DNA sequence: ACTTTTGTTCATTTTTAATTGAACAAACTG
DNA sequence: CAGTTTGTTCAATTAAAAATGAACAAAAGT
C-alpha cells in the first residue's frame, strides 16, 4: 500500500475483507468497503486506487459490485467531476443479496434436479428404490426448510430492533 | 469418468457438487457424497476412485473431510478388509458444521477487531469520530444478531418436524 | 477541435485453491 | 517374514478465480 493507512483503516479493511470472503466475494471488494466504512468523507475511485494500492480494473469492478449490492451510495462533491461514494450502513443489503441471488437460484435449480431424481427412481427401479426414495424425500424437506429460512434470515437481518 | 454412471448418480453428484460449492468446499467432496447418497450399498475408497475417476489423494482427503463433518458413516462389510461408508441422512451436520466452524470463529475474530476499532476512535479522535463511532456501534449490533442467528438456523436445520 | 479527466472492459498475468500421484506407513495374508 | 492390500501425506502440477493495466469510450474543459 502506497499511502499509509491509519490503524483504524487497517482494522476496518481486515474486518471487511474477512467478511466478504465468507460470502465468496473477492478481497478487493472488502478492502474498498472497509476503507469507506471508516471514512468520514465520501471517496472517489482514484483515491481508492492510491490508498489501497489496487488497480483501476479492480477498483472499477469492485465499485460496480458494491453499487449493485446497494452497499455504497454515490454522492457528488461540489466542484468535482468525479463520482464519490460513501458506505451505506445497511450491511443487510449485502447479506440479503447473498441469500437472494446466491442461495435462491441454487435452491430452485436443486429442486428441479431433485424431482428429476425422484422420477428416475420411480421409473427405473420402483422396487429396490425404497431406500433411495426415502433419502430423496428427506432432501425435499430440506428445500422446504431452506425456503423458509431465507425470508426468516432476511427479516432478522433487516429489522433494526434492539 | 471411467465407469459409466447412471442418470440418477449423475444428477445426485451434480446436485451435491453445487451444494458443497455454496459452502466453499471442494468439488470432489460433493462428488463423493453425491454418489454415496444414491448408493444402496456402502462404498469403499477404491470404488469411488474408479467410478468418479478421481485420484487416491482426493478420495482419501474427501472421505476424511466428510467423516469429520459426520456426513458419512463408516460401515464394515463382512469378509472385506476395506473401509466402507454410507451417506448419513443428517445433512444438517454439514450445515451445522459450516455455521459453527466457519461462521463462529469469524464472528469472534470480528468482535475482537471491532472493539479494537472502537477503542482507536475513542482515543485518537473522540471529537470528530462521532459518525464513525455510530457506524461501529451499528456493526456491533450485527454481531449480536449473528450470534442469535446461528443457533436459530441450527435449530431449524436440525429439528425434523414437518 | 483537441486535450484532459474519469471511468469501463477485457485479454493477459498473477495468485490462490484443488487435484494428482509417488512415497510412505500400517495392517493383514499366506 | 516377504508380499499384498488399504489408506494417508505431501510436494508438484493443474485448474479456477482475482487482479492487473492497456485500450477504449464518454463527457468536460479550453
């Protein structure tokens, strides 16, 4: 890193880097968000590039992703042509996005595959397939639970009570 | 793949490969579990190697991980020295393990880092740090929620009601 | 009109993670 | 006890993901 980062910034960056990695997002996104999170003023892309010592490409891509997540908000600065951003406190957006975009489609895809499997067992070997069928049925229940889990998590994650 | 797999096996393997990838586990683990899931008889390591066309190393490592997760159960076959395994239906184990081993430690680590950050702000800039401090406090609430979320998910995932 | 600033895109490079297979160890076999 | 079978470990290879930076485009300034 070219420009020295404060202790606070370093901590925040590390914090969010490890956070986004849980969700399988690239490190650079954590760095960007981490720096913005503790920055009182909004930041522009070239500031990120310099302070985090990342490439233009990573910065541009990272900002695009964070914008897409709603995790950062564009904010213009008087007399400056650049686009500035500040962190949106709604970390919930990132988490919600994760569950909606990542888990949701997989659940659906999984359910399709699952019915196909049940069909196969029923057609090909309805006799000896008992054991397998019960396993597949068990899996099916999992999907039902998964479907319940998502809105539940989203609610927990969104409501800022207590 | 050397030995031809049935349609059912292929579907199951694909299903679990994409499942374990959500959790960030290697593909080979999904393959192994997927094949076992639809296998009426328990399977030994060399059968996995042959049917899935994976290496000894992957098979051994994969089995070790699945054993560690409690996702497969050793079961001996009369008159055969090899170690056989069958899939444990408790998929919950895998999910629980994920939340306990992966999320838990990160939460703790995150909390430590968070208090450090709050300390830094209080020491270095108790005046102008108001904004940042409120952000950090917001984050703290997130940890509280995360802590609540884990047992909640584990309960949902474990109880086989409905 | 042309020069500069700001930002995006994407082919290449770098980094990271998973897989392989040879070497080894332990347990059985005859 | 020599040979075989079964399984683990780990250095080297391969494959997948992320980061880089040059080329390009769009808007602004002069």
